[in-house]
C-alpha cells in the first residue's frame, strides 16, 4: 500500500515538473502523452490500492515540520472516504486531460497548461490523502495557486488576468479562517493529526467546537464557492473550458466539501455547525 500511495502522488508531480522545466523543448505529442499518462498512472495505482484495501492505513513518508512539541510529518492516510475521493479525482481528471489535448490544439503555451493541470491534480491528491492538517493545508493552497494560474491562463487579456486574481483573493479570505482554525486546534489539543483530532472533541465545551466548526465552514465557503464567498466562481470560466471542468467537478470546489466531511467527527457534535452547513448548502 505504501508504494501505491507514493506513486499516486509522484506520478502527477513528475508530469508537472517535467512539463514545467523542459516541456517546451519536447515534441508536443510527448508533452501531451506525459501529462495524460501520469494521471492515468495515478488512477491505475488507485485501483490497485482499492483492490488491496482492507482497513484504514497510515503511511509516514518523511519528516517535515518539527519544532518543540509541534510535529507534522508527511504522513498519508487512506480510509474509505479518501479512497473514494482518490478514485474520483484521478479518473475524472484523466478524462479532462485527454479532452484537453484536443481543446488546446494550436495553443503555443501547451507545456505551461499541462504542467499546471498536473500540479493541480497533485495538490488535490495531497489534500485528500493528508493525515495532518498542515499537509492538508499545503494541498489546499496548492489547488488555490493552480486555479489562479489556470483561470488567468490567457492573461494577455486583462479580464482573464482579473478573473484569476479575483479567485485567488476571495479564496484567501476563507483560507485565513481555515488557518486560524488549525492554529487554534493545535493550541487546544496539542496535535494536528486529523485522526487524533476527530477523537478529542469531547474534551472541549460545545461552544469551542462550534467556533472551530464555523471557521472550517468559512474556509470551505471560499474553496467551494458558497454564499457569501461564491463571487469568484462565475469569472472562473475565463480560463480554458477543461480547467473549469476540473475546478468545478473534480478538485477545488470539492475540496471544501471534503474538509467538512473529514473533520465531521470533531465538528459534528455541534448542532449549530450542522445547521450552518445545511443552510449554506441549501
């Protein structure tokens, strides 16, 4: 399982880096084949992980952030929720990559496009597989940056560049609330492990859990374009059409929903948070 989870991340990262560095020097077909192949390779590894899955798995790849009692290693966590999301992301994004080959025919910036598209997939997979909140936040910001670059892909026209900036700035508002929640949770529980946090809600008053849940919900509002932070979404169509499909269907907009589902054992004890989520969705 360790190999499968590692390759799920490495494949799209490798495709993104290669296309970003030398993509313009490669024949167009090789660049396109690489971009599509790495995503379908990740999907194949997802299928193998699905076939091998029996119980939730935690895989520590390496150390990352360590300071005093704060530890946030690069640790991946696969459970049914993450497994379903990984399968969906890699399959849908694989189709979007294939469609992009035809859609971007004639565009001279194909290497930059496919590099960003691959990195977008990598960031979303990091977000979904992260076992701790700082790593999840890294993927969270990764999809935010890639969406900014892809929405404003044709930045030669001012309206396209403005659309990218608008998406980036509006989602940062929600991301600030999410960041505050991460720091507060570490201060309260002395851990940033998602699996540990989801078992510690009983230690805090319901009012504290409610405040944490509302901060996470505000972060999800920005990423999933919910009221009142949905104003960036109409302008997101400024980028190439496959980008809109990837943002709206398989990755960025789904990230906010995933965050609330992942943290629901902690924040779900508050009926106020449950009502707020329901009202926002409605």
